[in-house]
């Protein structure tokens, strides 16, 4: 399964963009206070068509192997997003990390 918090050989760009989004969203949150809420939703492996666009066979197979076991459905992520957005305006949830229960890391 994919890991959103650890740098590993072969996922340097993924790690950089993930960590970059963390910093960017926190910066935006502080700049836009209090009129705009910035919420970072970080799903782990979700049962989607993500493996489809990979152009190299090795990369596609590696992602497909991890995502073949994904039990989290897109609808479940949407439900969490709706919950977060439904909180009162004076309350914000800054980050949500969601993973399948059996996902490592």
C-alpha cells in the first residue's frame, strides 16, 4: 500500500509533492484566516482508477498491486469531506489523514 508519510526509494516526487502540499496548505490557512478555511484531506489507498494512467509497466504494476487491496471507497472519503465542511465556521479541522485499517505507514 502507499504511504503518505515516509520517503522511500522511487517515490521522491510523490514525497516532495505530498510534503509540499502540507506546507502550502498551512501557509494558506494562516494567510486567509479567519474568512476562509483551508483543510488538507490526505487519503491513503482508495479504490479508484489511479493505477490506469501510469505509462511504464513497472510503475503501473507496482501501484496496481497496492491498490488492488484498497478497501476504502471514494464515497467514504466524500462522507468525511462533507463532515469536515459541515462544522461550524468558528471551528476548522486543518488536516485529515485517512487510510485503510491495514495500510502500513
